[in-house]
């Protein structure tokens, strides 16, 4: 289980692979001096709501992974980047199928 921590301790825990991909998209925007908003669904244990943070180049951001995630899914990174540049902002999206099967095959 990975963790992203924002500022003074606000954090989100998710699967390492999800965190790694979201973090990579955030870093690309931050390197360009761009901010973004990032949202996630809260766990039932803290009220089952939604939390949104404003991520910008001057704010501390810590990424902690508990295991290696293997290779990055570039199609998924592209979809996450589109979300990060949208009015809705970045959120956890299901992993994209990087190599979809041709239609008509099982």
C-alpha cells in the first residue's frame, strides 16, 4: 500500500501502482511550474466523502511506495494527464488496457 502526503500531513493511501502513476503525472505538471487539483474518495472509516487538494510547486509532496510497481502503463499515464489538465482534475482512474485485444477475438 502506497501513500501520498500533502503539506502538513493530509494523506491518501492506495495501491502502490495507482500511487506511482498518479505521482508521475503530478511531477510532470510540477516540473513545468503548473498546479493541479487532485481528488479521491475517502474511506468509510473517516466518513465516506471526497477530499480534494490543490497541488502546486511550492507545496511539500511526499510519495511512499512499499514495493516496486514494474513498468509504467503509458496509456494510463496519458489518461491521467488528460484528467489532470481538465476542469474536473486528477483522480484515481482504473488502469487502462495498454494493449487492447482486436475486436472479434476473445
